[in-house]
C-alpha cells in the first residue's frame, strides 16, 4: 500500500506564471522502500501530521485516455490505525 506521510503543517506560497498564488505543503510517499520520497502537495488548507492514502476522487482520465493523478485536486484520506 502506498502511504503519504505528512510531518508538518508548514506551507510555502509560490507565484504561478499567471501571477496567482499556490500554497504547497511538503509530504513524502512511502512505497515500502528504504527511504520515503519527498514531494510538494498543492493544498488549500494544510493536512495535519499523519499517514494518509490517496482518495479515489484524486484520479482522472487525461486527454489521451490514460489514468493520472489530478495534481491540482489531490485529496488525502487518513490511514486508520
């Protein structure tokens, strides 16, 4: 199972090319290997620290009829202990 690990509610704001702002939170993807891989998650409100899975509504079919994650609409669900 692929787990998303959030360790902090800290965020950073980045300006897009159009001049709008995008809020990002650092997380890591843990696929069971030796080291989780860090990445930035685009958020409206930061997720609390914890372990999450990617919610089903985060997937979409692109213009080539291939499945992909919607990078601007990624939702996480807490892992139940």
